């Protein structure tokens, strides 16, 4: 560990994991926190609730396909969805920088409201602070969410076994490249738009059809597929097939131009599913029948090479997919 916090400590990679595991979790000594799940499980009077919170600091605030307001609502809903929970309510915390254009602020608030309605969830409480110029890059947003979990059903890496199938609900890398292309002035024949979307309804359709055959779910935001798959590959290995991973040509080209691995680029409308082989086609069918899962694909399988995420390349070779070290795309979510 460095003696000071670096921007890369927030990037979803190894440095962030070290910061959390070595400095945050030991200090708080929370059993639930030690699970490092997308949301915590709270059992109250025979009802299981999922509870989560997140902070959003994207730059620029408005980008192709979305803005920080939509990002905040979707990010929290998707963390609940990764636990199989139906969102019930959200909180909204605003840290606004002095000088932010009021019209931009209103646009962001309209986006929060519109996205919450889309996801059929209500913002029920919040807090607002204003800080000095230069302190918040326009606006920072924090959100918390609570959702109701399915009875006698939970999801996590410990349930994964060799032979299970890995599914993604569509094209990867869209969000990170949409934000970075605007920031870096990269233009495409057709605009790459962020995939930011609330996924709870889509996840619910999969669970309705497949139930406990769904072993684990993760929404691959910071650190992309690389970070998330390495996180769940604790006692098992995962072999991906490059030719089966959905990537848009513009996104692939931008990654090559910027020197990025598309597997490490952030997503905001994607969910990884690890499903038993027997029910994999049924899960894929459920996804394909939902607007947010039309491009879903089986991208890999679980094997017994514990702790290793590998990629079978399009030319027939194989390479190790490591957890990203730090922050490849600053201020991306």
C-alpha cells in the first residue's frame, strides 16, 4: 500500500480491493461487510431485505445515452438486482458545487425522476449540501437502496461449481467508451451510447424462469468483466471465449486506440449470470425475450482451475485475465 490515497484506489481494481480489505473492513469489523457483496442481506421479521449504497462522480455529468442522475438510480437498483432483490425505495444525497448551472441541475433531477419511474421505484428521502467552487466537479450523488429478496433464495460465489455457464445480457464496454470518447474528443460513424439501464425487471424474469439454477450474479461496473469475474473465481476457474463476447466494432476500435482491454472497461447496464448448465438455455431465452437482454450470450464456462480467469482467443490461444491494477478510466461512474 502507498502512504497516500491515489485516484487509482477508486478504480475497481487491485488497489481498491487492497484499500477495502486492509483499511476499511478491518476498521469496521462488520460480518455483513466482510462478504463484500453488491448489497447486504438484512433478515427482519421473516422478511429478507437487500440494502446497498453507492457514490457517483462521473465526468462529464452528461454523456451519450445518460447522465449522472440516471447513473445514480440505475447503479443502486442494479446492485440490489445482483442480489435478486426487487427494489422498494431509494435515497438521494446531493453534493452540489457552487456555480453549477441551474439548468443542468434541473436536467439531472428530471433524469433521476424519469429513471425511478422507469424502474418502478420511489426516491423517499435524501440530503443536499452545497460546497465551494472547485470542490465537487459540478455535482456528486450518493444513493442508497432497499429491496425485498426472494424467499429462501440467495446468490453468491460459493454456490458456483465446475460445469456452470457464464452469461452476459449484451454488448460490453459501451458505458466506459461513451464517456471516454466525449472526454477525449473521439468521434465515430455512429455514436457509442452508454448502456446505463435499470436491470431489476430483467433479472426478475430470469429468476422466475430458472430460480435457484442461477448461482451468482454481478453487475460489471468499475473494472469491467475482468474485475468481476476474478472476484467470483475464488474456488473455481472461468474460461471465456473471445468470439462469443458481444463487443461493438466502435467500442473495440476505441479500446485499441486508447490502449484499453475491453474486458476491463466499465458497464452500467450489464449483468453477469452464472447458471447451472442444465438451465442455461432457459436463462438465455428469458434474457432474449426482454428488451435489455436481446443480445445476451453464453460467453464462458466454469471449470476446476481455481482462481484463474482465462480467455480462449479468436486465434485459438489462451491468456490469463487479471484483475485491473488501478484506474484505467478516471471518473467513469
